[in-house]
C-alpha cells in the first residue's frame, strides 16, 4: 500500500460525496452498535471493580436438588456453602454472601428503596471495593452478629445528605445498623456484589438460614491463579457426592463452580438446567453451554453485519461500474488485475476505517444515554480500550468482508467491454 | 409492460440478485421487530384481570420455627396480621397469598379431566383476595367459608384453563379436575371462573391459573408468604412504615418488605419493553441505511442507462411512462423480496430454537402483512427520486451522452 494508493482512494471517495456519505453512515451505525454491545459485554463479564479477580475466581450461584417427582432449583443455602465449599483445598479464599434483596429505609417519612446484601468477613478480601470512608466489617463482626453496615456513596447521599456517615446509624427492615464504611457505587450488572448496603450475615433476624442446604446465598471462590481452576471444579464435584441428603426433600444434587460467562450461557441456553457432569446421578445431556453461546454470538454478529455488508457491496459495485471506463483504460495500459484489486481494497479499507472512527463518538454517546436511563443504573460503562480495539478490529473485518466480492467482480471486467461502458 | 419489465429485470439478474438479497434481509429485520412489537401490543391491551392501582403487597420471609409457638397458637397468627391490616384507616381490604403478582415465581403442576391433561399454575389465596385485587367473576363465585364443608377442595380458574380442558364457551362451574391418575374424590371442584388472571404481568403470556383456598386459621408454612392490601388513594409511605412496625411486633424474626404494585408494574413494563425498543431503534437505523443505499444504487442505474432512457423518450415514451418503468422494475423486485422473505420467515415455527416460543399463526400472518407493506412503502420511497431523475433526461442530450 503506497501513498499513491491512498491519495487515489481519497480522490475517488471525494468525487462521489453522496455515495461516500451513505456508505459511511451505514458503516458507522453498524460499528457503533457492535462497539456498544462489546462494551456492555466487557462490562458484564470482564474483571471490573469490585469483582476484580474474575479471571481467577469461580462462583457457586445455583443449586438444584431433585428426585423423581420434584425439582427445586435456586440459590445454594448457607449450610451447603459453609460446609462443602468454604474449605475447598487449593482455594485462596472463599466468601459466602446472600443475594442482594430489595429493602427500604425511611427518612423523614419518605421511603428510600435499597438493595441489602448479607456477607461474611471474607467478602472484603475476595472483592476489591473502593472505600471512600471507614473500613469493612470483619469476620469477628460476623461471628458476634454486630449490627454494622457498609453503605454506598449513593445511599450516603440520600440518607445522610452526603456528609460523613461513619458512626451514624441507619435503620433498615426494623433493624438498626451502625455505619462503619462507605464505598464507591457498585454497577448493577455485577452478578455477585451489586447492592447498596452490606451487613454481616449473622445479623439476619432468624438463624434458620444456618440449616438450609437450599436458598438465598452464593459463594465466590478465589484461586491463587487461573491454572488452579480446573482442580477446584473437580474437587467440588467430588464433594457433591458426599453430601448427606437424608433429611432433605431430594435424592440428588447438581451444582457447579462457574465463571460468569458459563453462568449466563447455562441460563440462556438450557433454561438454567445443569448438564450431566454436574449432577450426582449423571442424568441428562453433557453440553458445553459456554462454547455454544460463544458460537451463537459469533453467528449473531456475522448475521448482524450481513445486511450492512450487502449494502456496502451493492454500493461498491455501483462505484466500480461507474468507473468502468477508467478501469478499462488502466487495464489496456497494462495494469494487472492484482493492482486494481489492491487499489480497490485500499479504498474500501479507508472507507471502513473512517466509518469506524465515526462510530466511536456515536457509541460513546449511546453508552452515555444508556447509563443515564434507569435501564442500567450506576453503570459507569465507558468505552474501555478493549471495546475500542474490538470495534476497530470489527471495522477491518467488515471492510474485508464487504470488499471481497466487488473486488473479484472488478478484476473480471474485460477491458474492451469496460471501455464500451456497456454493463 | 409487465412482461417487458420482467425481461429487463432478468437481463440484469446478477446485479438485481444482490439488491434482492438486501431486500430479503431488510424484510427479515422488519419482520422480527414487527412481530415482537405486535406480540407486546396484543399482550398489553388484554386486561390483566386484577387491579394494580392502590394495591400494595408485603413480602414476608417466614422462618421455620413458627415463632417458637405451639401449633395451636401459630394457627392464630395469620388472622392477627389480617386484623392489624384491617384496623388501619388507610386499608380498605386485605388478603393473604403465597406468591406475588408481576413475578414469575409460582407453583406449577398438572391436572386432568377425562384424560385431557393441562399444565396449571396454582395461586393460593384467602377469600379476601377477591375484593383486594378487584377480581371479577365471569361465572360462579370466589372461594369462601362455605367451601370448608365441601368434601372436595375447591378452586376458581381462569377462562384460559377452562377452554383448554373443556373447550371455549363451556361453563366450568361444578366440574372437577384431578391430579393425573387420581380418583374424582381426590380432585378439585371448580366453583367460579374469572375472565383473565395475568399474574405474570401485561407483557407475559397468560398461564392456566387456579386459585386455591388459603385458610387464615392455619399456621403459615415456612418460606415466602405475601400479604395483599388495597389502600385508599393518596396513602403515603408513613402508612407503610406503620404496617412494617406492627408486623415486626407480631413476628420479630421474620423479614418484611413492602411493594407498591404500581411500581412493580412499571418495572415489569420497562424490563420487557426495553429489548423491543432497542431492537426497534437498531432496526430503524439499519433500514435507513438500506434505504439510502438503495436510492444510491437506483440513481446509479438510471445514470448508467441514460442512453436507453433517452432513446425511449426520443421514440415517444412519455415522462410518466419512463417513471413508471423504473418504479415497476423496483417494485417487482421488492415483491419478489417480500415473497422470498415470507418463505424464510415461515420456517420460523419449524426451526424454532428452544429459546423463542413459537408465535401463533394469526400473529405471524399479521406481522408478515405489516412487514411486507412497510417494505413496499420503503422501496417505493427510495425509487421516487431516481424515477423522477429519469424523466428529466432530455432525449437529445442523452443521445450525446458520453
């Protein structure tokens, strides 16, 4: 690719401004949509605060207990996680926390809805929160059922008017807690830790949670490194067989230590069912949902790019046909097909890269709007460098995809036909 | 003229094939969005079957110890809660259920009558539910104290369940449904029917619902229990706090949370409309892009065929005739695109991924029709400018064209 290629490409595109503009429009929109999707996916599945160690952690989010006639699926219970997951050999740390539940506090007669999560002391070691004030509660606090709480910046603003909150008390669900720390807001897309207020598990009004194998809690396992994950998975699976189900309404268990992506894949593709290798009786199909989801997403993206690519192909062919006589002249003067194709590919790449550049502010705007609507609260979703690179990569793929066929057509143009300008 | 246009189109088939492909793609995009939107609209305009304005629910997490009370004393607890609620000025009526509304959680089972099996979703409710939720009976009556004397358990079902088992327009009152394989004496007698009970919300499909009696003089089982209350318009959060304080006094180890159905409904609508809105927006941009592209391509076509058009004008074709010719070619192409697209879309019920439920034929038909119409309008709009351009070609100039 030489400078003359670029200069010629620029002149050609400039000559037919209308065509260039509509092509750019189409490309920019497509790439903007794809970049937004990439940013959202990165935000959901990538390692972001406070679930910073996503690449070396696994979660136990769901448990299924079943027999011939019944099936219960829900979150694991505290007893299951405490007895069978907490002591997993090879894990650096294991935390158990409840699913955040909607609750409320009343300030001056007004109701403030908030999400309350019950967590153990290890929670603050496995996850990295950004503390604005104070500090987290400890394992001692959990042991002694101290009524302490960590609140988010938003709750500090709404309940305490934004001033220092440590030492003050907040009443939630007929219980009074003393604030010991304030953290930065957590985006609502965080599967394990999205909440507004965190309190020790032992402050739950009733202690019956300690006996439940099923219900209301999740576990997050932090491994020393990524390589330790398969061993942890296997260890959990073998422990499953040893769980005593004699007092429980089921005969078999199914659960798995999963990454976020695996969790979503299972939920989306199997309606939440566990595959055979995770079941104690080995029934059912053995399917790799994560791989299937990746495949489907890949196909989905290609399909999505198909229509804009087609559009670009059509426009490109129009461009070529219009310049048929120019091509004919160059060919008859000895230009090889390869050279002409190279020229065309450069034009196409310039077009798609320009479109890609245009797509970035569009995508940024779209993400701004998405963050503002109540759809995704406290998003803080920005165009990270990963999403940016993904977008750029897509632009190049796009350019090559839509340039292949027209380039081939152009190379087949017979010089004489082209000079005659009959098409 | 038609035949001629067809022949012209066939001459340039390779070129037209690509445009056709683009049209088929656009049709499918339109179809997807129109289908989703029509399905949502259809759901939205069907009545819910219950009131959500001025109705609150209190979620209670009941522990396993029955508050440490004896069985006899624990059995008095539900009535205590109801009494507290009804003693408040702001509360017009109250009831107890197990599951909330605008929520997918529930208990599902299978019943049958005469070999005809149906999936049923159970909704246990105390007799006060009729007044609290504003249920309207289409036939029979709601559950009540008089059912205690019945040797069979009683149920109130929705019309959807009745139609599925016994056919539409059959009054189910008096009929009996049984668990599979059980005798009639272990079954459930229908004492009333409601027209609709769309428990899961405006934008989800209605299930086969059955109200079962929840007697308030029995201890509440462990797990979740939901209190329903109808409040006077204008009731504030102060009443909410009052209720929570009183409930907490009765059962200090239980957890209570209050929801206003109005807010639950908003959340439900937002959750289900969001994907459609986003899909619609993206589809809109895609179609705009296709439209602009098509206009450009057609413009190109006209410019390339200047001599041909000029020649026609020279031998006497009128302006409108030329314009029609261009438009006709385009419209033939779009009709073909719509036909092909319909063929592909028609495969949907057969291919049907497990993820998507198969839509009913009437909805499919309507969506196909609307999408076809919209695409036709779009392509015609695209063709207007180029066809107008064609009429502006002066024969003499055209014949000189280089």
